[in-house]
């Protein structure tokens, strides 16, 4: 059964539940604002495409998914995969692959493959997410430090070495603004318990850049020309049959990773709120979201564990919160888009530093290395190194 219909049957859409869900949805929408833009840029897309993804996919997942509390949108786990697809096939190729992945996800749900995902071993999941965390962290050095590495590097070790070589030429103002943003991200939860730390950090960095106009600091305006103050239009991507064949592999990768992360997020939500999701319906909902997201300017989406947890902690009890999260982003785009041109890229990189650290699950990784059986440790390390250097 679709989660929103179950929520209605349970009385969770009645007026007495509106306030908590609207409040939770608005807070999650504010949290999603900097994350969606940061994930889009890191994936090779434009910042507004990250917002479009959060709006379209976030709303559709809440309407058609199998978890009452799931919040969907661009996520850090996708960055490495999507950036590789964008580099090879362009943003339109990424959108076509996303649409194909959406169809695959729907078929996975209809054929009741939702329960198969839980058999993936923990060492594989931890090794993979830790590896992605490292790649994201190193990948953000360029914008965080204002570096100009040599172009043409294809593999991780080549990019890493190029970045190391370019460190003597780091841009001081960019680095200091990035460090200030990072410090703000770390201390603001203690000072502003009800205000999302990414929002606090982004506002402070953006205000400083707007007021002082630091020379040489890259911003969304200087790099992308700002964000359009309008919503996306429906557009079918142009694609040939040969391109579709080339994109089957990338599409399957998006579908597999999206299914794993979405169902993991739904399990986390169940553990936090005492609910029970329908894994097959969740795959169908994620599939519908990924079919329509690229048709409205977006790209791949999946369940976002951090935003889902934020939704629950702030009182979300039904899919209404996820819908309000999408509407909040719509309002922000229509009302505040011109201000986004002043957002420094180093501030978004600082946010991704924190995302990468959280993704790496350093404590869980080290605990598994110390205490797990040797076979599990071997699988963990092999998965980690293949993810980083593969």
C-alpha cells in the first residue's frame, strides 16, 4: 500500500497532525537547500538542478513511496557515480540514465525484489560508503582551497597528486572563508539548536562574501551565472538507441545504489519512529521519482538518511512533511533565487566535508577492522580500496 494512503487510513493526515508535519517539512526543506546545490555541483550539474531534483523527486517519493517518513533528493552517496557519468556522457546522458534507472526501480518493486537488498553484507556497505566519503572529501579540495590543479587527470590517484602539487598556489581568502564555514558547521549546533547548521554556515559565508566581495573567491554567480528565479519546464531528453545501449550500465548502477540507500534510509526511519515500511512500494516510489526528475531538469535521487532523520526529530509523522519540504524549496527558489549568486563555492565544499566525514562512518569502519572476523575485514578493505581506486 502507498504510504500516504496508509497515513490517511491511520488518521495522520487529519488537522491535528498538520502543524508538526508542516514544521518538520519546512525545516527539512531548509536543510536540503545547501545540500541539494552542493551535491549537484559535485555531480557535474548546475546548482538549480539539485533543487529541481529535491522538489520533483522529493514530492513524488512522499506521494508514491512505501515509507511514511522518507525524504528523498540528491545524496552524497551518488556523487562519485553521477560525476563519472556526467564527465563521460554529459548532463543529458546523466538524465537519460536516471530515467532508465527509474524504470528499473519500478520493475524491481513490481517483481518484489525489495527484500533482496537486506542480504548485502555490512562490510560491503561500510567499505563502499567509506570509500565514497574519501573521494568526496578529496574532490572538494579544489573549491575549498581555491586550487587550480592540472586538467586531464582521470583516476583518483592522479587527481590526488595534481591537487597536492597545486597546494602552494592556494587562494588565501577562499581558504579562510572555507575554514570559517567549516568551524561554523561544527559549533553552530551547540549555539543554535533549532536552526540547521548548514543553513547557518551558508548564510554567514554568503553574507561575508556579499558585503566584502573578496577578490578571487568563486561563487555560484561567477561559476554558474546564478540560479533562475523560476521553476523547471517539462522537457524530453533527446537520445538515440545507441546512446540508450551505452547507458544501460550506468543506469543499472544508479538503480542498484539508489535501491540500497533508499531502503537503508527507510530501515533507519523505522528504527527511529517505530514504523514499518513497504520495501517493494518504496522501490516503486523511488522509480517514479527518478523517471520524472530528469524530465523536469533534475537528475538521480534516492532516500536521504540525514534528511529523513531530521524529519523524524522535528516531529514528522506522515508523507505530508516530505511534500512540504518540496514546497518549501519551491518558495525559496521563487523568492530568494537572486541571493544565491553570492554563495561561495568554498562554503558548499565545507558542507560536503562534513557530509563526507559522516558518510565515512570512521568509528564503525575502525571498529569493524579491530573486531570483525578476518574474512569480513578482507571484504571491507577490498571494497574500500576498489571504491577509491577502481
